[in-house]
């Protein structure tokens, strides 16, 4: 794939979506399998509307997807390759430590 200025712009949009500790926590949990919003709310320790906004950011850049089942909404990680970023960032942290 030839990288264009538009490609870099799109990549920056994804990286901005990842650049939030709550969203990283949600992604990390979803890397273990889908779960209900209520579980993510408990994990993040913030209200449901805040978690829903974070999930919407991640959904808009194609990292997560949702599945509505009756009144329940389940989220799942659809681009598990973002976990490579987690591994890379941990390597950076260790090299500086």
C-alpha cells in the first residue's frame, strides 16, 4: 500500500482515538472477548454515558463493534492488531525504565 497524506491523516485519527487511558482499558478488556456495556462501566469506574462516548470513538475508527441483544449491548474488538500497539508501548516503557 502506497502511503499518501490521506493515509497518514487516517492513521493519526486512529492513534488519537487510542490516546486515552480509559479507551485503552476498554480495548484491553475487549481483547479477552466481548462483553456488555455494564461490565465496561464497572471496569472503567465512570458512568455509562462516558463509557458509551468512549466506545463510540473506538467504533467510529473501526476498532470495536457492537451487537444489540434486546436491551443489552455487547461490544467486541474487531481489530485485534491494536494489541500490537500495546506490546510496542510496553517495550518502549521498559527500555526507558
